[in-house]
C-alpha cells in the first residue's frame, strides 16, 4: 500500500512527463505532467501519493494521470484523471470532489478594451450588485419551488433558457448541452435540496470569480477567429459550481460508498477513495445524484451569464445584439462521465473521472457543436486573479494519452492559511489596482487567501500541456476587473 509515509518513486520519461512505477498493490503506473522545476513543488505535498493510491483502485484503464496543476485533494489529487472499465471498475465521489461540476464559462463580446476603459469600475460594481457572492450567498429575487428545483436537476440549462435566462444558441456551446443525462432528483437528499434552493444564480466563495478581461495575445489567428476572439477584445469568464447542493451530495454519498466498498470487498488504500462498482446499485445512484448536481451547476452559471449580460446593458446602454456577449464555451472541472474511447485496440465506454481537470476533445469529435468541428473543443484555463488566463483547444493527442483531458487552472502552491499569513499587513485590493485590476469581493478573507503567490504561474502550466500536445494554446486573457466570491 502506498501511503503518506512511503512517498512514491518518480522516474523521468522526458522533459514534461514523469512515471510513478507500478509497485505493491498498484494496478498500473502513474503519469505526471510537469517540468523539473514544477515537480519539486509538487513533491512538497502528498499529491503524488494520491496518484499512486488511485492506481490501486480496481478496473482502472491506462494510467493514473496527473496534470501540471496537480495539488493535494480529497482522495484523488486535484489535477487527477483516471478512467475505469464499466464492468470491473469503480466510481468514486473523491474522484469528482465536493464542488461537483465546478467549472468555467467564457463569453466574448464586440467590445474593445479602449472602448470601455472608463466604465470598468461601474461594470464590476453592477455585476456585484446583480449577482450575490460570498459564503452562503443567496438570491432574494429567484425563489425556486420544489418542482422547479427538480426540473433544474433533471433538465439543466434548458430549464433556464425556457424561462428567458439566455438564448437557445447558448446550449450549443456548453459541455453536454448543459445537461448530463441520467439525472434523478429522487437520489438527492432533502438537506441537499434545501441547501440548493436559495443558491441558484449565486457565485459562492473560495476561488470562484467573475472576471472582465481583454485579449492580450493570440497564438493561432485562424482558430481564434472561429471562436470569435480578437486582439484587445473584451471577455467575461465565470468560475463557479454546484454550491451547497453539490457539497451535500458528495458528503451524503461518501458514507454510502464507504459501506459499498466493504460490501463489494474493495480494499481502499485511503478511505477518502470510498467507491462502488460503476454498475452496482450504489454506483448508479451516485452517478444519478452527481448528474443532478452537475446540471444545477450548469444552470447556476447560465443564470449568472444572464445577469452579467444585463449588467453590461444597464451600464453601457446598448442592446445585447450590439454588445455581443456570446457564449464561447462552458466546461466541467469536477465530474465523472461515461465516455467512449479507442483503447487497447477496441472502442469501449469508460467512466472517466476528472478531478480539477478539463475535457479537451479534438477536431471532428461527435460531441462538438458544428461551428467548432474543425478546430476542436475550446478549453478554458483560468489563472490567479492578478495575472492571466488562457484559451486552448483540445487535441487528438489528448484523446490518445489522457482520455481527452488536460489541466484546469494554475493549481495552488500555498494552502489558504499560508496565503493569509503571506498577505498579512498588505493592502491586496490596492496592490491589484496599482496593477490595473479592479477587485470587488464580499469579504476580505477570500482576497487574502487568493493572492497570486498562492498559485503556480498558469503560463507555465499551460506551456507544458501545449508542448506535450494535450492542449493547444489559442489566446491569452489579462484581467481588468475581478469579482471574487
């Protein structure tokens, strides 16, 4: 058994890949994507042990994978990817996380940086007024009744579009069209429903944000044009998830999965990896409940998109058609999905866990909308609040090496406690403004916990996946204003 007291050995494959060789009860190798400098930071926590622990789980297909933004998580490392055979493999809430379908969506606009430079403060203040943020934030103007909540869980973004929160075209540019199939609201506890009902359309806290940025650099003009990105163009990025509902779903099913692991004789290297066979009663129920939380998260981001659009209209006094504010894409970061791959010489369906990792499907994949068929799926990689974010597209190599997955962000270097200690005595909001970035937040605590130094430089993370070929860089975005949860 690989444990924190027996950290795994690491062997260099090439400049950007490292192997954790199979040993003990591991069923396969671990593969970590990182350069030598980044690996030293990764080795400071026990995330490599978690990669090895995941390799011990039954039915794993290929390797236990870790993206360069890897850091310590619950059970699985954040930045972890693992695929499991449907007949012999498992599904684990720890491979998804507490914030089910924490994800990112990006809007592009017809606006240019110089055009709105005098309105940035007013815009971020309007968004702050229109979208509740912070710990336990709730909406006062959207009262879900139990019937509506069940429809959100079962139908996802279609529920919002039918009620005027967006346009039908939005559905085309959301992973799974904003609804993961198989969702069953009857699998959601009363407490999860109670927690979710007042929180739809809210940002939340922690590392969640809404960011107004401009396109500072384009790496591939042809692909950027298809997506609708132009130099100096204004973008809006929303990062949020399933709020208290998703957190409760994870907690509820961890208890179920601990009992299931004992029932099915699954030896766990870490109880945080509590799991059940994919096709077991417990496994199917978790996937149904997880799909509900994922659909809640998609809808949550859709409602915030609607209120961001309204904020721009209110401040600039222009029509939505004139502003643009079209949805580029929306991707999950914390999810387990049944997807089909060519592996071992045959096509097969696998249960792919992405825990702090992004789907990165290549050109001509059948799941892509028609306008992206020739370029691949947009991949959205946010950085910290003070530097930059990136837009990539998926690649064929990602399908071959990482089950169509790549990194999801910068990845933490410091714990929240360490970040707060490092920020003590500093005026972070003023520091940000001196760098040309306006910052709004519901509280001071999040601001100090989310300082740039708490994260890896996302440019380094993105360069690794670009050079390896499991993502292709398209554009770099620099923030002008940020609303933190």
